C-alpha cells in the first residue's frame, strides 16, 4: 500500500508538471511564464531519475526505452507532420510543409514539444553508460553526471550550437537524472516527508528566491528550449528545489484522481498540446471572443476555457488510441492486455 501511495504521489507530481507545461505554452503573463519554466521540465527529469533502474543487459534496457520513447516520438512526429500538411493544402504548399517537417523531425534540433522525448531518450541511455562506467557507485555517478551537465550548460551558454537530436541537452539533464536517482538511493524524500508542509514551503520559497535572483541579475528566464540558463547555479538550484516542492505537495494530493490520471497518461498531452490542441482551441475561442480585446477578468476566463478545450482534445485523442488497441504507439500497454 505504501508503494502504491508513493507511486500515485509521483503521478500527481507529473500531472502538475503537465499542467505547468501546457499553461506555459499559452498566452500567460511573463511572471507566470517564468515561474512555470523554473521547474516544469526538470521535474520530469528528476522523476525519471528517481525511477531509473539499471539493467546490466544494455540490449534489454535499450529495447524498453525504444518502446517508451522512440516509438512514440516517431508516431507523434507523423501525426504532427500530417496535421501541418493538411493545414497547408489550401495554400498549395503542402509538399514543402511535409518535407520541412520531415527534415526537422529527423534532425530534431528543438522542434515541437517532441524535442523533450528525444532528450529523455538519449539522456537515459547516457545515464546508463555512466552507471556502467562507475559500476553503480553513487558518489562517482553524481560527480560525473553533474560535471558533464555543467560542461554542456557552459557549451550551450557560450558556443550556442545545438546538436542534432538535442544531444547537448541530453548531457545537461544528467544533473537532474542523478539528483532524482540520489534522492531515491539515499531515501532523502522520506526524510523530507517527516515535515512535509514546512519543507514544501521552504523549498518553494527557495526556488522562487533563486529564480528571482537569476532573473534580476541577467534578465533571462530559465529556458532549456532556447539554451537560456542565466546564472546556472541559481537556475539549477531553483529547478531542483521547485521540483522537490511539487513532489512533496503531491504527497498531500493523492485524493485528486483526475490529476493522478493525467500524470499516468502524459504522453499524448505532452506531444500534441502545442502543435495541435492549442491552435484548435484558439481558433474555436477566437470565433466567439477576441482575446486581444478582453479585460483582465475575461482574459482569465479565456485562458481557463482554452486550457479546458486543450485537455479535452488531448483526452479524446488518447482515448481513441487506446480504444483502437494502439497503446504501444504511445508507450503504453493495451487495456486488453492489462485486463487479462
């Protein structure tokens, strides 16, 4: 039962992270945008590190990650390419659109939200090799992972040449994967949960302080997509403390079942919300109300309605995929197999 509650707590955390990702991609205030970007992607990387399981058989480990990340990447790349191509037929540029999308997905340098899947896929493979090299010695894993991450933060900050398949960012996330892994191995999270509300508050305030200090000094938000790390010790500290605050908060929200469901089924929402769901929701809402001419209360209502439509669209796509027994395309078992 404790294991089930713990896992549901992480589902809640991923659900919160998913909402943060979606909202950050909407037309929100700069303050909210910067606040969400402080932790939303590092949260997913830290959780991935927490649940990382080292298997000495690399072939088996690779097969699992291909099923979990690479196949969904290819599947969603095809969907987004098809959506963009259909949208450009009326303009007579569908061939050009198709070829451009295909090229961007094959090379994959910060293209669509799928760049995250490419980073996570390569990132966990790199983390496996660090384990293999260090013979699973936690101290050595932390030193090498953090060292590699810092080197590539400096690379992205000064050389500013993103590598194909976002390999540069895949090295940077070793910091977060190792932090998540260390938290698990040292049972640090269980120690924090002894005083959940106090520690959650302290971590949340610390994250906000680090983020404000970073932005105050360099006027740059934390934006991995654009290689923007500002004063990186501050941005990384803000990301880690913010992520831990969300995870601790989630342990008190296990009764929020819809949020837990979202956390267990983030793939469709992550992959398609920006490329498909947001354009459709904005088109629907702008037919009835012009967001640029709304007062602040009405603009808030507009954003709430936009978020609701985005979630509904992604939910319906997810359910269609599962009902067609194509769950393997999004890294999930088919329901028929789960029930048998």
